[in-house]
């Protein structure tokens, strides 16, 4: 769970997740929304993949990223449970 919270702690990674919530995207499509180097963006992708929040799939020379919604939901429910927020909903 710590890997997930570490991944969610960064605003760049949260923006990537928000973009992938709308649709699957290639690394190039995602990169268009940031003014950071491709190696830096690749590091963010690796942290998100390590936390199992995203998955990648190679299509020819393109890498397509997908949001792993079930892991994100599980992390959010655990966080809510930690603060007893589920009972208040």
C-alpha cells in the first residue's frame, strides 16, 4: 500500500492518472501535456507501474498506458477506512 500512496503523492503522477481515467493513451500523447524530459516522465511511469496503478502494452513501437482502476479503488477504500470515512458516506 505504501507504493500506491508514494505514487499518488506526486502531482505529475496524479495528472497522468486523471488523464488515463478518461482514455488509454500512448507515452507520446501523455508527454504532450508536460514540460519535463522523457526520462523524467519515464520515471513517473515506472513508479505508477510499480504501484500497479497503471499497466503498459506495446503496440509496435508505441507503448499504450491503461489505468488499473481496481487497484486505485482499493487504495482509496483503504484510506477511507483508515480514517473511518466509509461510515460517513
